[in-house]
């Protein structure tokens, strides 16, 4: 059974009441963080307005709370606290109370402590109804001990909440209930999260279908760093839902790809059992992951990058769907690329896939890179010409492609080239997809070029990944609508 607990933390009793009422509309349980109130007041009027079970929490600052509280103050609070369904009480506080309502908790806000097993055993030695351990994840592998705790609690018949906090721990919030977690916490609004890595109840349901996830659910994910900005979870989860596939796609924040593959991914070495079917791989791991795979598709081998992994029995297979995803949108606006003069700006991973695909279509490719040494090394692999980016003019090119990150994120206001430089080119293709309308495409439109949007490539490569994992073709419209909605948001 999946329970979503929305946690609310407000400074005044009126704000707490209002937040709690809103929370109870989307929550199975509401947590009231009383330590956030600047002044303690009678809670009964608030409790009378909440229509679902309540957890009362009065957290001291050393456990992540908002108040400096000594033992005495905490005991005093609990001795006169109202009778709610649950009380979340830290493990250092010995209360003489009805243990059937107690969630006994331990928090660690910097990492996973080495003695996490002993902490579990100390909590389990109490008669508390629910055991709770929340630790900070600094890499996705920090989710492993948390999942192992849930497995152990299940086998010992104990109710448990185990969470890896932070972006790297998101998998525990999404998969926890399917692995027996008593509940998963959510924020009322993203900006009001009460713990690192908490997402909204609305997102848990509408993006991750958390209530439908069970032990049989096929798991896919995006491995990279950073991954939280990605719209891929929106696209793949929407496509799973529409196709009626019991699957979920998660962002997995991976810093050390070798450790990740060994401990979480490879069926022969991984340290816990999950129904992992495949991964998208993004920067910075597309090349470095290759040495840990059992087989690599010749296309990915030639490009020198894997962006898709399929878990096939006890083997890991590597593919590259970027190259085909890159070409698909182009072939909608240009009948044939054969003999076309194409300028590719940038010499990174996306440029490699683009150049490989363009050469397969018999285009004539010139690379434009700020780092001539990088361009030279790509020339050695693909035998294309290169020129420095500064002062380039594209009048002689049919197609100009931006394969740099300029125009997105912190570089949103930047363009690799101006309208003046683009003048004379026919088509301009920006691989950047966030925002959908980039500065580069605005310059291209001023120069009279036909635009091709990076979002189309994103959807096309995602479609190919979906097919590799499921054997089914997803609805492109569903993927596109989900991506556009996420980008708009
Ligand atoms: P990458 O491997 O980091 O390569 C980026 C390239 O851009 C490098 O050659 C880099 O040059 C160059 N660059 C960075 N800043 C620059 C600047 N200020 N001026 C000139 N060149 C600059 O990244 P990537 O994986 O190739 O991705 C590139 C872009 O394509 C990203 O925005 C990514 O989101 C997008 N992309 C989109 C899709 C899609 O499906 N639409 C797929 C893949 C990638 P240095 O080496 O000198 O730093």
C-alpha cells in the first residue's frame, strides 16, 4: 500500500492551518512540523480542520529541525502534545507513552553513516510502531543501504520509513513504498520542501505513477550528473502509462559510473534486487560507461558513446540512439542529405553522434570548434575538415547545427553565431531543447533559415530507447506533450 505523507512547515499557526488543509487534499497523511512555528499555540483548531491522519513532529535543530531544543523542552512538548495518529519522536528521547503511535526516527544530514545497521538495530530494539531512518545521499549508490534496510525491516515484520535525502536519493522516495516503506514524504509545493530531495505529491503521482509501482514494475532511469532538470522522466513515464506498461523511469544522479554499474546495475555484481530493464546515459558518462558493458552495438562503438543500456538477462548491452534521433527530424525537412554542405558547431558528445549520422547520409561535414585540438581529434576519427569558430561565415552551407550548450541553462543568453554569420544558410538545427525557442534559432530566423528544434531530436532518441527496452513503439505525441508541458513548467 502506497501512502504519501505531505509535510508542512510554517512559521505561524494560521499559515500552518492553511497549508495543512491544502496538504490534506493530496495527501494520505499530513505531517505537521511544529518545530517550524515561531510561537507554540493550541493545535486543536488546526487538527480539527485536517481530514486525514496526522503525524506530529517537533524536531530539534541537531536532527534537522528549526528550533534549538533541549531534552527538557522536548519532553515538555510531548507530555502535553495532542493525540494524533502518529508522533515522530527522535530516538534519543525516552518517552513513557503509547508506543503504538510512535515513529522513532534518526536523521543524518551529511552522508550515510557507517553504523547505519547498528542505528537500525537500536531503533528496532524499541517497541515503536514505525522505525524511521533518513540519511543524506551524495551519489545514487547511497540508496543501496536504504533499500537494504527496507528489505530487512520487511523480513523482520517491522514497519519502516527509510529515505535517502537529496537529489541522489530520489529513487528511495519513488520506489520505497513498493519495497515496503510505511510511507513516502512529499512537499506541498516544490519550494516548500521540508527535507532535501523532496518532490511534490502531485509529481509523485502524475509523473512517477507512484501508487502503481510494485515489485514487478520494470525500472528504467537516466544516469548522469546533473539529471534533475531532465524532461526524460516526463516523456518515458507518460509513454509507459499510455502504453499500459507497468514501468517507471527515474533520474539517477551518478557521480562514479564504475561503482554505479558494479553495485546497482550489472546483474552479476549488483548488491540488491530490482527489476532494472535499462538506462539512458547522459553527460559525463556516455563514453566512460562503455568499458563496463558486455556488448556494444557497432554504431555506438563507431561514435564512441553509449546513451542507452539494456539489461538483458545477466548482460549489459550498449546502444546509441542519439545518431538516429538526430537524423530523423532533419529528414522531415530535407529529402536527402547526400552532398549537402553541413557545418557542425561544437566538438563534444552530441557533435560526434551528429557527424557520424551526417556522414552516413553522405553529407559533407565541416566542424567549427573553439578548441581546435578537439576538432582535430574528431577529424582523426571521422575524417572531416575543421575550422576555428571565431569569425566563421556560413553563407556557403546548406545546414548549420549548434552542438554546443550555448542558449541553455546559465548560457541561455548566449549564441555560438549571429544572424549575420548565418546569412545564406538554408536550415539551422539547434540540438539545445531547453528552451524550445533558443537564441540560436532566433538568429537563424532573422537570417531566413528554416529552423529544426532540438526537442524533436530528444523525442526521436527517446522513442528509440523506449523501443529497445519494451519492444513497443511509444506514442510520439504523448512524449512530445509531456516534454513540452515539463519545459513550460
Ligand atoms: P559536451 O560533450 O560537453 O560538448 C559541448 C561542446 O560545446 C564542446 O565542444 C564545447 O567546447 C563546446 N562549447 C561549450 N561552450 C562553448 C562556448 N562558449 N563557445 C563555443 N563552444 C562551446 O556536450 P554535448 O553532450 O555534446 O551536448 C551539447 C548540447 O547538445 C547540450 O546543450 C545538450 O543538451 C544538447 N544535446 C541535445 C540532445 C537532444 O536530444 N536534443 C542530445 C544530446 C545533446 P569545449 O570542448 O571547448 O568546452
